């Protein structure tokens, strides 16, 4: 009898793994995007995700833009011969006269605020209704956030940054703080334009 819960748990884990594999998000190399910037031997591309068609491939049914959040995919390609450190990297969304700092994926659900209690009379429902899920707590928003701390030579790193703003024309992603592992020398900053949408 003790084996039955274990078998069910293993089946559930296998199903979750299969579902994750089916929903794998893929993007093109940084060098394939028209907005790619070169900082020495590092290529950087930043791609905004706005429409339902664009966000569906990354986040499924959830389009963060509907809740005031602009997802930006950052792709870094290290074509040099040194490991690069990203632990002090800073990424900022800039447009004329303003800048917006990214929001941690774990903080996204709190942007919708806490629902105020209803002071009116409540009548219990004979059928328990399911609680409405917070769309900004979708697991895809967590798992696809940028998390890399280093990039070894010949490798790449990518992930999403989330900004509480709408896309604005002439906006750029300002990247600083990337260092060479051996020399600890900081690379030159990058202003990566966001005018190029997700390629079809």
C-alpha cells in the first residue's frame, strides 16, 4: 500500500517534466537581432515582448503587458576568450527623461495589490467557487527570468527582465557592471535599442 503514493508522485513528476519540455521557450542568437550591440567580445540583444502573439511563446496565456509589465528578453553571447562576471550587472529601461528599474519576478504578483475586504453582507454559496489565480504568479514568469551570474567563453546567457512600464518609442536597455573574471575590468556600458520587435 505504501508504494501507491510513491508511484503516483513519480507519475506526477514525469508528467510535469513532459509538460515543461513541451513548453520550452526558444529564441534566436543575439547576433540575429537587428538591435544587437557589440561591447568588445560580448554581443548583447534586448527584445521587447508586447503583443499576445509575442508573449504566448514565452508565458503561455499570460500577457504581462495587460497588467502594466513590459517583459524584455536580454541575450548575451560571449565570443571572447575570458569568462565574464554578471553578479554586479545592472539593467535599466530608459527613455527620454526617465528610467525604470526592473522588478524581481518574485515581486510581480504584488503589483496587482491586495484585494480590499468587502463590507457588504455576504451569503455563502452552496457550491464552493475556485479562487481566482493571480496571473502575475505564473511559473513561466519565474523560470524565464534572467538568473545567470557568469558566462564562460563561447557560451551565452539569456532571460527576461520585467519593467513596470509600457513600451515607448526610442527606449533603450542600459547595461552596466559586466566584468572580466581574470582582470576584474568592467566592460564599457551598452545602450541596446528596443525599437525592433520580436522577429516572426
